[in-house]
C-alpha cells in the first residue's frame, strides 16, 4: 500500500489560481489570488473578530454550511461561518461527483436560487453526462465527475469573497440557549455559540447547525474504531451533542455510511474495463453558464467493471473482522457497501465504476466498492477484480457512524420547533449526499437570515420544487434510513424539470425570498419573456396537416389526420425539432434558436403540465390549509384512530398537506380532518357574520381558540 502527500481528504497545499465570481456567461478570465494568502486574509481568531454579535452563525463548512452561509449573507444578514478547518471547506468526503437522477434536479434548483454548487460543478467538472437519457427530459439527471481540488478551491474562493460573511476556523463546543420559557415549557431561544477552548461567547439571533457526519462521529475500519467525523478530522465536540439532547430534549438517532479505498491509477489495467466517455457536449449545471470550464475534448473517461465470485468469498471470510457491518445502525440503502451488496444479493456480479478523482490526480475512485474490512482484506478483495488484479490502494475504505436529529422536530423553514432561532441542515437531519445537504443548507440559510431580520419564515411547496419535496419529506415523515432524493419522490416531476428550475425559482427567489442577485434575475426574466414570446409565435402558426407535410417533409405526420395543427402541437412529434420549424419560418422563429431544446421540452410536456397545473391548484388550496398548532388531537371530536391521533399530536403538522404525508396517516383520516377543519371554518364564518359587534368578546372565548384556524 503506498502513501503520498496530497491525500484527497487531507490535501493542504494549494498553489493554483482561483476563480473569481462566475457572474458571467463565460468562464473566468481574471487570475485571482493564491488561496493560501487569501485564507490568511479572511480567517480570523475568535478574539480578533470585528464583532462578537452576528445575525446568523453557521456551524460547519460542508455542503450544507457553505450554501447556508452564502444564502444568509445574500439575504442581507451579517453572517459568521465557523468550521473546524478552513482548508476542508467544500471538501467532497466521498465520491468526487455532483448531480445524478433526482440529485441533478436539486443542483439546478440550488443554482436557480443563486447557490454555489452548480457553478462550482461547472468549474470543477471533468466528465459531464446526462443520466436517464432514455427517459423523458423531466427525469434526466445532470451529473458530473469533479476534480476535488478545483471544487474545493471554487467554493472557498466564493465564500471568502462574499460580502457580509466572515469565516472563522474553530470548533463549536456549546450552543447557547435561554432557559425554558415558563409560559411554554420546553421552549428555548438560541442566543449564540461558544468555541472549544473557552473563548468568549459569540452572539447571534439565528444559529444553523450543519455538522454532517461529525456529531458523535466514530470511524470504523476492520476491528478498529476511533472517534472522528471523517478521516483526518475530529468529531464534533461532545458539548454540542449534550446541548441538543439534554438541554433542548431533541430526539436523535444513529446512522452510518462508508467510502471505498482510493486506488492508484497506474496500477489498474484499464484495458480490462469498459470505457465510458463523457457526453460530447457537456451540459452546465448553472443557468448562468453557457459552457463548462473543461472543454469537451479535455474530459476524462470513466470505466466500468464488475465483481467476481472471489469478491464475495473475501467478504464472507472477513466478516468476523468487520465491526461496522455487524452494527445495527442503518446505512444508505441506495449506495450500500460491497459487504451489504454481497450479503443481500449472493451469487451476483455487481457493477464497479472506476472514476477519475481530478485532472492531475493519480487516483481512481471505485464506485460500488465502499468497504470497512481490514486494509489487508481490502487489498485482497479489489485484486479479485480482473482490471484491479495488480491494483494498489492509496487510502483504504472506512465507515462512519454519527448522530442525526430526527427531522420531524423541525418546521418547514428547517427551524427547530421548540427552539426559536435554531436551524438544522444537511446530514444532521438524516439525509445523505452533497446535493441534499446543499439544498437544505440554502433553505435554512434563507430562513435563518429572515428570522434574524424579523421577516416571516418561508416554505417551498412540493408542487414547485424538489427542495420543497425534500424538506417536506423530512419534516413531515422523518427518516428511518439515510434519505436521498429520487425523481419518484416528486409527485409533480413532469413540472419540476431540471430545464425549468430558473422559471420556477429564480423569479420568486428575487421577488419574495431575497436570495437572488439582480443580474441573475434579469437573465431569468429575459429567458421567461423569450420563451413566452416563442410559444405564442408557435401557437399562432396554425396550418393544416397537409400544409405541414409540405413544409416539413421529414416529420412523420399521419396521412389520416386532416385537421389543423399549431406549431406547439407539431413540436410534440418525436421527429420534429424547433430548428426545423425555425428554418421553415425564419422571420417569426429564428430569434429564439438559442432556446431550441427548452422549447421542444416545453411543447412535449405542455398537455401534461396543463393538466397537472389544475391538479396543483386544487391540491395547493387544500394542502396549504393551516392546522392550528394548539389543536388537541387526542380529544378532537372526529373519527380518528388512537394511533393517528398520537402521530398527529407528536408531529403537529402545520398544514393539511403535511398531515397527508405522515407515515401512518390513512387517507380516511385526512378526509375526516379536512371535513373538520372546513366545518370549523364555516362555523367561524357564520358566528362572525351573526355577531359583528362582539369581536372582543369572541376573542376571549377560551375554547374558540382550540378549534379556530389562524387567519
Ligand atoms: C466516509 C463517508 C462516506 C460517505 N459516503 C457517501 C456516499 O456514499 N454517498 C453519499 O451520497 N454521501 C456520502 N457521504 C456523505 C456526504 O459526505 C455528506 O452527505 C455531505 O458531505 C453532507 O454535507 P454536510 O454539509 O451535511 O456535512 P459535511 O460535509 O460532513 O460537513 C460538516 C462540516 O461541519 C464541520 N463541523 C462539524 N462539527 C463542528 C463543530 N463543532 N464546530 C465547527 N465545525 C464543525 C466539519 O468540519 C465539516 O466541515 C459520505 C460521508 C463520509 C464521511
């Protein structure tokens, strides 16, 4: 086994030039300062901080923390990001890749709200591909293999040059909260943090915890267990877990994940693996980028190989030496270790992807070979795979177990219900994956800033975004295993497409949320207006099928059809493209050629989306029906089983929609609840009409409060 300087998890020496902000359509041109110098300028010691009071403090500089800090600052809050090591900000703990099916949608949405990860992916990507291409564009999964170092450099550069954001290297020991409220026992308010080494407290109106896999983290390799949040990094301090559990009384659980060994590229016989080139035209993640930094021809390939019966044999022989695999803790079902795969599906061959770790990296990442057996057995195992028969391991695989906070204790703004000003985001909420963490981080950052600035909290609905689906799933259903995003989780996925995230979120992000820059907003308005104009032009192009056949002989329009078709309807034919229409009608359509693909997708999904829009409107009306927070579910005079009553009483969903998605809540229970809320509302209205002059008296009625709806 070889060791070298520049461990992917611990690399410290940055000598490359950094990007400046990517707020243009083209990639960066100006040479920014060298990172090490940059870090020394912006990192601060706690007692050198310009202020000891911030609007928002973010704890942890992983994928959730970086988006949270940047979003809070964009909304206008004076923000402090405290993280254990500045040089691990933006570190990719596991696979150097971004996006994928479901996850790519999240990246596009984070980008649409002016987050960082999409642009960082465009800067650091070295192999771009759209997954699921055989299915419709709604469920395509934009994905990129990344250069680890470039990704980290980009995120650090962006954060360290964000106005209103200070970055502090340090470990948070304690969360400062008020004593419980006597009027509302068990309710606290966050007031700030204290760092390890007993420094002065730093105050804030809002604190966001994004401690990832570090909360009471333990690392596993073979029979060895050691405290840690990630290889080379100490776990989060015990004081933080203590505050969450003992002082705030939050319910926590334990989950696990793992990572494969990194393999020395030169030692692999790639001729024995199947080459997988990248897409010939890389698709950027960011709506602001027309190109990726990596040119199409510079992209690196991935390779596919598979396990042999020898792999299964080594797994079985090493089971007694593998502590991690014997633990009851739940691991990621959709990204399981090789041990779990082999034990769950014996006798099968399993895919292994060999993926580059960076442009100049000597290492390969073997996706599918996450393992926690002793290092010598890891070497034996990988050498059972023909392409890896002489492979050398650079760093062995390992597992991590960590605490998470049961997310049903959070509001849709990701705020802890019982602690004003405390927000949680990322793996601490039981999710897995960079994209899930980034999406929550952004949303927690927005709401923490709004809370600090005395603005009302905001929620994204599951009818408008994958971020809404993610947050709603977490806060209303909770997790029993590491949660990852899939397109199947989104009921309205044909409307929530990766291509239209800007139209769904950028305008709202600027006009209502306040986290989007004017530049991005102007671009989204230009795109929206152009698409609307182009669709209107297509709609007015109405010809008989006979005429269409003459104009576009290459499109297979049925001979039997003797009706008229609009340009939009014609675009719905598989073999019709917007370019064809633009060449037939250049005067009305050629101005929109830059949107060819988007127009084709819009046209194809139009009938379905029109139907879905009506459905969404109906659901939104009922979904958004508020449920009073003080409703007494245990004695509510409606037909509900005791089990349903207890679930509702424990979770206290804020809307009917949230109640619908709770595990254990039956459709019949929802209907009864809906009827009850509607009846109460009607009664309220009747009482109000009949007693117009007794407003003060009515407000004082003690039991009216229980059954009434917030106005
Ligand atoms: C070994 C391993 C394997 C993984 N495998 C997979 C996988 O196969 N698939 C997958 O999707 N995901 C995997 N992940 C998970 C992925 O890394 C996370 O989902 C993602 O990084 C979560 O982002 P986060 O921001 O929540 O936390 P992290 O990225 O873990 O960041 C947490 C940050 O908080 C900081 N921090 C912690 N405590 C404190 C404190 N008290 N004070 C200050 N700073 C603190 C840490 O230094 C760190 O910067 C794996 C992670 C690990 C460690």
